[in-house]
């Protein structure tokens, strides 16, 4: 057996400290609590492994106990299979151990693989296959006496010696176990080691004298008894009946021996009782037959824990994160323990996967090659899982993969916290491990999965989807906290950003980071990883935004900032989702459906519309309130227009400024709403301002009934009373209402004109404001829709027209009534001519000229002229019974009318001739009738009536109705001239034809 660890001469080890490491192990105490040197203890304590996935063993077995037992099994399993006795040959270096010189003649009986020396040229096929890096040292480093240090060269150690050092076993412990194995095999030549219960045989081989003191011996004996308890009673190969007498006996022996050490001599009775109980349990079978091998260390999970310790010996004691270069040869020897431990390749694969994975975790998660190696081993595990349905294997597989998956998912469910620029290279492997473990657990272990069609479940994609959504929800919560902290930190600064605006910016950066860093990694398992990521961020931010929008009661700068930031964020997220899903079957529609629109623009638009409505309502209330107080007095109003109009225009100007100062991205789209509201307000102002002011019809008197006039009777006073009672009822109201006097009406006309003029200025200013708006585009200027006042300009024009006519007809038919109705042509025309009327008319025209804006002056004077002409005709054709004309009076009438026109012509300084001619056409056409004789008038009347009424008028001429539209060919006009003609022929015709009275 000594040859297993004997130095060879085939080459030097790549280790740099053979002697130092050996010496360190040699000085380890043999007690259960102190078998490691201080250097090994320090190294081991630095590891932070995960809890073992294998079920707990008895708490009485310490890690040191398991390690020493595992080493004993390793050494026993590596004995030669030829049946020859093992020869004990201790180390021959005097500076390494004081043991006696070995017997070289027995070296050939040791295991060839154990005898193989370590060479510096050895290359590990296993490490290459697993992608593991080469360690800086091999097994044991050279000491100062190594060839590379200039001291005395040391011969390379064997693999057996390397395993001893790797498992931190002292030379004394190693020598003792080898001596025991020599004695055991000497008495059992030809028997396989699997047919031996190693702890039982070891107990019988040693006495207290073989140890440094009694305490060490007692600890050693208790350890072996606890191993028997664990392997035969607590974790047996086969289920153990509680009534089994051997088990009961063994339990009693162990309990007693733990208090008082037992005698272990070969012929000792207590030892014989122990052997009988142990062998009865170790050789049990399900059918009652005896096994040809003993089962004392192959029960789950004891065998896996022991094997795990052996596999961990593959890691360099000087570099805990590196597997030794000699792992191929060492693994061959470790696999020889499968017979005793009851293992196979499948269990090896799952154990080795766990050991690689756990070592990566324990060494600080730095060596990603360990993780990649574990991932590579999992690929083998996945193949194994599909070939067996063994429940014991499935149980171990489940616990191991669950532990690995749990660790991986703890990081992947919040991978934004786990990975950064320093460790991002490990993420693909961790994801691969998580996905592989999940797939095996779901596809090969889960009964539910088997009941469903496999095509319905994409485990990898489902897990990645879960990782993305979970991690981004966590990341979003952290961004929320960060944004809130930023807001609090900047609350004393001018114009601090709202929390959700800060959050939108951070979420956008997170989405970009996701797209650039994480999604390319996750895309291997989920083709639309980036789309899922941005959809998750979109939903998270959308929930916060929805609460924010529901709490907004008015448009504020903060609200607009948030909504604009949200709108930009949404566009960025949707762009990423669309780009990521361009190759999908549905073109990304499924992802987009997961992203309910923020409708930030809609929210902004609604708030702006509310803002517009509030402003319009306030303006309308202001108009109502101020128009009630307006006096329309030209003396009180500088400029000749109402102060209320100036204020309305100022408010509109300020409203436009405020609108374009709103930090919104949609000024062109919402401008029509504002313009429409302002337009309606101005229309309302004009309508309110002109209401109650009357119109042309308000002042034109009702035409009196036809009557025959006499020259001697002067009934104008009585007639005037009749006319007044028949006027429009509004006239009586207006007579005492100073607000509708001529001056007041002129101020209103000036006001309407001022509003209309300012609207053109406002429209130009709106275009300028729109051009300066960052949200405007070229097409926004291609048409005038929504940028002009549509109804208020027309309302102003209509108001000016209505009030201008009202001014003219009020002056003529109301204010100048005494000189027109009461004076003109009353009695004798020659003594009551038009001069008084013209004098008063000129005074009014002067007032108008001094009051009204020159841009509307001509129109008003023209309306006064038109009213004067109409009044002149009314006097001639409907002046009542106090007026009567002869044919000779026509010259007076024509001269008076010329004088009337001259007032408006004003020697060329008044109205243009063409306007005067236009409005005087009717009068000029009618006046020749007053020069025509009665017979001719009667004949023209007959012909006109027949033309109008046809053959029905031949027997009796009908009385034509009064239309008010005077015309020399119109029957009613001709008839009225006859009624006011002082002529017998006319009187006879009227009496005969219509029996008209000579007085009313």
C-alpha cells in the first residue's frame, strides 16, 4: 500500500511547495476537531458554500468526520483488484516523515493509477472539455527546495499523495489507514473491498496504543460507530423495519459505546456482537437473500455527501476556485468509490454539477469558468433525466436542481441588481443554468407537464419572461424611490422637476440599458426579450401615470411636464418594442397590446380644453358684468370707443400669450378650440352691446291709411298723435333711454369698428406666436383654419350696419321729427319748406363727423342720407291729411330735394356724387309724378293696375296694398300721389272708384 504514495522519478510536479504542503498536513491533529493546518483552515473558512441539496445527515457526524471517512473509502477503493496483499511503504523523505524506510520489493502490489507520478506536461482533457482555466499551480507548489527555487530538488509526488494533501489528511492518519488495510486484506485474500464493512474492520484493527492518547482513540472509535449508525440505521441502502432485531441491537451498542468505549479485539465478545449486528444489516436484500457485497455507505444521502467531499478534493488547496491539472487521473480514482458508495454515472453527473456550481458560489462568484463547467455538466444531467424514471434519482435530481434554480432565480428575478459591468459576463451562464434546471424540473420531473401537450409549454421562454418582468418591476420600484429622493433633494432649487417627469427620464434610460446590455443576452431564450422588457416598464409607469392624471384638477406646469415626459417615454418604448418584434409573426402586435396607451397627449388636450373653457367662461362673465356698467359716453371714453372693448381685447391678448406659454406639444391642434371660444365671446360682446339699440324698422313709422285730403283742414297735430301710437313700441322705450342716443350709438359703432380692426392685428400676432411655438410644423401654416376669427368680424360688420341705419333713421324719424313731420309741407308747401330740417340735419351730421371714426363715417352719413330721402318720400306720399300738393308745387319739392342732396354733397367735401345718386334714385324717379297732371296720373294708374291684376281689374279697380317700396309705375305710389293732389279730377276719381273720405 505504501507504493500508492511512493515518489516516482518520471518528472517533477508543477506544484511549488510539495514539502511545505506535506509538512503542513503532517502536523494536523488526528482528533475529529483539529485535522486541518492553520493555512487550510483559513482557506476553508473563506468559502461561503450554499446549503447542501442532499438531506441532512445525523448532526453527530461533523464535516471532519465525513472527510476522514471519505478518504478511507477512497484509499480502500483504490487497492489493487488482483487480490494481492497491499504492502505498506511510507514516505522515504527524511524531512517529510520519521517513518521507517519502505520495502521496495512489495511496491508492485499497489494500484498502478495511485502509483502514477505527477508530470508537468500532463494536460487535462476534462478541464479542456469543461472549459476550465489552467491553474497557476498543480496540486502542490514547490518550496524553497524545489528545482525552480535553487534549493535541493524534490522528487514529484504520486496522485495518491496528491489526494491526501487535497483532502487535508495528515501523514500519520494516512499511514494508519494503510496499515489497517494491509492487515484487513491479509486476512481476506481474494475478497473485494465492496464485501467489507470498512468502519467495522477498522474498529477491530486498532487499539488505544495505536494513537497518541486515549482521547484521540475515543474520538476515532466514536466516529466509526457514528458512520455505522448513519450508513446502516439512519440512511440505509434499503428501508429498515423498526422491528428489525439487528437494528435494535446495533442501536443499543452504539449508544452504549458513545458513553463508554468498547473493546474491539478480534475475540472480544462485544466486538462479535457488533459484527453480527452490522453484517446482518449490511447484507440485507429485498427477497431475503444475501448480497455478495456489503451495503453500509450506499444509502442516500450519505453516499452523496461522501462523494461530494471526494469531488471537492479536485479543487486546488492553494487556489480554491481552480481545479487541479491532474483532475483526469484523480477523477478516475474517485470513480473507483462507486462500488462502495452505490453510485453510477448519472449520480456522478448531478453531484459533479452541484460541486462545480457550489464552488463558484463559495469562492465569491468570480470564476465564471466554474459556472460554465456546471452548465456543461447540466447538459449531461438533462440527457440522463430523460433516460430514467427512478424515483430515488428523481428525488436527488429535484432537490439539487431546485437548489441551483433557487440560487439562480434569486439573482435573475432581480438581475438588474445582480449584474453590472464587472460581472455581466456571468449572466448568460447563470441564465442558462436557471433555464436548464427549470426545463429538467418541468419537462422530466413534473407530472403536470406530462399530462399536457409539450408543445403548449415553452419552459425557457416562460422563465425568461418571468425574470424580465420580475426584475424590471423591482428596478422600477427602485427608480421610483430614486426619483422621489431627487425631487426632495431639489425642492429648494428653482423649477424642480416633478417626480414622474424624473421617473420618465430614468425609465427611458433603463429601457435603453435593457436593450443594449440585457436583451441581447436574454434573446437567446426569448426572441422578444426587449419587447417584454419595455412592455413591463410601460405598464409600471402607466399605472403611476394613471393615478397622477386622476388627481389633476387643473392644468399646471408640473402636470404638463409630467405628461410631456410620459408622451416622449411612450414613443421611445413603443419604438424599441416595434424594432424588437419586427421578425415576429404578428409584427409585434401582441407586445403592443400589452402596452395600453398612456394617452398623455389626450390628457394634455383635455386639460388644455378645460383651461380654455375656464378662460372663456371667465371672459363671458366679465362681459356681462362690464357691459351693464358701460355708459357709451364719448366724453368719458378717450378715442370714441368703449373701455370695455379695450379691456376685452386686452384679456384676449393675454389669453393668447398664456396659451402659447403653456409647455404643451400641441399648440396648433388646440388653437382652433381657443380661437372658437374667443370668437364666440367677441360675438357675444357685439350682440350684447347692440341689443336694445333698435334698427331701421324701429324708427320708421307705420304707413297711414289712404284718405282724401282737403286744403283747408290742418290736422297734422291730430295725425301726429295717430302716427305716434302706431309706431313700433320700442320707440317709446328709446325716447327716454340715453344709452341709445345718437352719440351713444356712435360710440358703439366706433367700438365695433375698433374690435374688427384689432382682430386683424390679433390674427397676425397669432401667426407669429405659432411660428415661435416649438410644436408647430410647416403644414400648420398652409391654411388659415383655426387661426382666424370666423364669426366675430361678421358680427362687427353686421352690428355697424344695424347701428348705422339706426343712427340715420333715429335722427330723421325720431330726433328731427318736429321739423320733418311737424313742419315740412304742412299747409301751404311754399310756406313750410325744408330749410329748418336741413339746419337741424347739418348739426347732427357735424356731431357724427366729430364722433365717429373716419373709417365708418361715410357709411353712417350715407345711412343718414338714405333715411332723409326715405323721410322726404314718406312726407310726400304718406304725410297724412294735413299735406296737399298742386301740380305747381312740384318745382318747390324738386328744389327742396336738391337742397337736401347738397347738404350731403357739401360742395364736394361730403359724400361722393355716385353714392348720392345711388341713394336718390327712388326720389328722383317719383318726383316727376308731382309734375304730371291728374288725368295722366289716373290713366297711368289704370294701366298699372290692369298690368298688375289682369282682366279682373276691368270691372272694378282694386285698392292696391301699401308696400312701402315707392316706384313711379307701382299702383300704390300712383294712387298716393293722386290722394295728395289738390285737383277736382283726382277727387272725383278717388270718390267714384274707392269712395275715399276727405278726412280720417
